[in-house]
C-alpha cells in the first residue's frame, strides 16, 4: 500500500514538473512569435526589389530603399570580425592552455566583466579612441566597437568548447612528440572548431543588432559610401532614425529593415545547423 501511494506521488510530481516545463517553454516562445508576427505584418508591405537596390529618398518623399545600409552593415560586421575573431579565439586558446594560472584566471574574470559592459559604454570608448583623434566618424570606429563586443563571447565559447575535448587527444599528440603549441593549433583547435563556430555566429548575431555603439562611431550616412575612414550607413541606425521620424513611409521602412535583420540572423543560424548537423546528429 505504501509503495503504491509512493509511486502515485512520484508520478504526480513528474506530471506537475513536466507541465511546468512545458508552460515555461510556451511562455518563452510566445513573445518571439508575437515579435515575428508584428514585424512581418508591419514591414512586409515595404519589402520589394527597390528596398534592396535603391538609395533612401529625401525626407517627405515615399519609396526608396536601404541599399547603402545593407552594404554598410556587411562592411561593419566584416571589420568587427577581422578585429574581434582572432583576438577572441586566441584568447580562448590561451586561457584553455593556462587555465590554472592566476594570470589566466584574472583574464577570464575581466572577459566576463567585459561581456556585461553596456554596449553604449563600448561606443563611448571607441569614440574616444578613434573618433576624437580622427576628428570625424568612420566605419573603422564602428567596426572597432562591434569587435570589442564580439571578443568576450568568442573567448568564452572557445574556452568552453576546448574544455569539452577529451584530454586523451592532447596526451596522444604529446606522446607522439608533437610540440605543445602544434598540439593546440592542429589537434585540439580543429576538434573544437564546429563548436567555436557557434560563438562566432552568436557574436555576429549580437553585433548585427547593435545601435548605440554605432551612434558614437559610424554615425550613419544617407549616401552610398564604402570608405572605411568615413561615416557609413547601417540597418540598425536606419531603424532608429526611421522609427522616430514623423513620416509613415519611413516608419514602414523601419519595420521592413527590422524584418530583414531578423531574417538574416535566422539564415545564419539555419546555415550553421546545416553545416554542423553531423556533429549534433
């Protein structure tokens, strides 16, 4: 009798906890679907060929597109990746090789602190480092700010992925007489590469949606410009400017730009899952 009651109580607890988990998952997913639905309903009307190929129209005129902002966003992400990816990856490799040292622990703590610094503070820092000495806004300053935001994410992911590699890999390589640095670069790093790609994509997704740092660095540009030492357009700044404008057409284009940004991030994640499907199969 006692065993039967105990079994029923355990089964009841299991049902309750499973139900709570299911409800929590629904609560977490519902806001995402609401955002997607509202963004699509508001921005789909402005998605057309002109949006991707034409330049912005003057204030008060309807139509036009954000070709310069799309190109500018790609350039900013490329600059940020060239700056942030190597530093973040090699920092993660260093921390994984010297995880027990006080110096490595101090760096890891500072990386965690940097990951929590508001993006607007990073923008102000980049403004002081680049904009003030150059005496004008530039794509380089914007890429530098976004690169700083990428570094802690990539560093943390690299460290975590390398820590998941079995220690036997390292022992086998060292047993064959391979130097430690070659073991790290040519054995451990390739084994963790697909996992590190996760951090790279997460960091790209994060900086692709940043606005505050770019207001202090790249500023924005309503004209076509790919010069790295000049102000450059970006989707996020256009969304910020157009969403608070008193023109209905600009408001619709702001929603369209937001929709394009969401779709681009979703495409990046789909490509990542396709490339790494064998690893997680």
